[in-house]
């Protein structure tokens, strides 16, 4: 229950921030977020009582369903301001992001494959590596091609890398993978990325190389200004003047609201809550009764770590703006439901513990 309590505290904190920054909006963001939390709590309870080993035995079915779910975007997908066709609009009012929801099945599928090859002692064989990368490539490519959501696709890549390392893949494979990525990156950059993709990625690091750098810098610059205006203790809830002017502030730049209205103190509190959630996932993984549970907890922790770093990095102007929410704090029904479902799985693994010490296996 400890993990659930911290997740709920963080979510309530996030709802307060969302309410503060969207109080003059015509959309009722708070009501939608509360509805998503209710669904998330139901899934948390459900998954906490289902043995993850039983779910993992159906990994092939999970894989097919996940791809079909993402493929629905080809027919019913709805775009956003930057042409990402990443959402399904249900009943005209509810938006669902398949790429985010499928992260949880992706973690289970990858964990199942790694465990299967470990049991056969073939994990580090080239055939096993290629099979894992093939399945990953299909899911990664589906998210990237169908929804053009580079940020979410990168989360998939990061999760896989962490799970492979913890699972016991030898470092030589990582070195080879890094070399392959370095070799193909120029081709991807030239032939697959459009100018808007290149501008968005380059601007935080080399703004002088981007003709319309001011366009891409506007959001992060306003975010940094908002955080700076908050000082140590902030201007107070509802007193933000800069953060409400930032587009997508309730999702991508919720940390700017924290910085302006609650100051450095509020920012530290948010980071500490996220660290507690991540640490709890890692701790449960170390006490798991099997390798599968440990890897799933690792994947969930990696998801929270990567999204937290990328979101806060965007808000501070260090990283490209690629549409990644801050776990439990940002507005977004799909993300909230995903986070609580993932936390529920970790809680279920906690119910079947076995004393042990964390180690790379």
C-alpha cells in the first residue's frame, strides 16, 4: 500500500497544479483527470491481484493486441498541433493515446523474452538478440511510424536498454548496438526526419544551426522564465503569470507551474516524490521471487526515470520538447491510467516476495 499512497499523493498534487494553471480554461481538465485516476485505481487493484507470470504466458497475444491497438490510429487517429497522430478520440470528448498505454504490455513482453532465453542459456546468442530486437523493432516502428511520436518511441528504446542490461546482456552487445546506431543515424536524420523534427531536436543544443530556432525555443524559454520567477518559495498557487501562457503547460510543462507557483521548494518536493516511487519499484524488483518480476519492476522504474528526466529536462530547456508527461503530475488520462496499472503490477509482485540482494544477473 506504500506505493499506492505515494502515487496518490503525487497525483493529488498534480491535480492541484492542473487546477491552478487551467482555472480559466473552458475545458474541465480536473474532472477528466479525476476520472482517469478512478479508472487507474481500479486497474491498480486488479493488477495487484493478478500473478504477472500468468499475464506473461500470454505475451504473444499481448503483442498482437498491442499492435492492433496502435494500428487503430491509422483509421481513427487524431493529430495535434505538431502533426502527431497519436490519439484516439472516443465519444468526441475522451482522448486515448495507444502508444503510452502499450508501454506496460511492452515491458511484460520484453521481460518474458529475456527470461525465456535466460532459462535456455541462450540470451547472449546472436539469434536471441536478433529475435528480441525484431519484436522490439516492430513495436518501436509502429509507434514511430503510425503516431510520429518520437518522445514515446525513445521511452521504448530506453526501457529495452535498461532491461537488457539488468537481464544480463553482455556489454559487447551494447557496444555493437551503439556502433550500429551511430552508423545509421545520419541516414535516419537525412531521409526519415523532416525539418520540423530536426529543428526540434537541434535547437536546445545548437540553436545557431536552426533557421527558426526562436519558434522551437519559445516554450522552453517561457518555462525557464517561469521557474526563475518562482524563486525559492514561489508566487503561490493560482498566482502564476508566466506559466499559464505556455502552450501545453498542463502536460509537457507542468514543472514550470511547480517552479513558478511553489518555487524551488515545490520542485524539490516533486522530484523527491518521483524518487520515492522509482526507488520503491526498484526495491520490489530486488525482492521479487523470480527474474520475470524483477525485470518487470526494472522496466516500470525505467519508464518513470526516463519520463521524469525528459519532462523536467524540457522544462529547464536542456532537452528537446518532444511531448513527454511528468509521471503522476501531468494532465493526461492515458498516462495516468498507465502509471497506476504499472504500479499495480509492481504491487502484485510485492505480494509474492523472496528475500534477495539486487544484482545484475
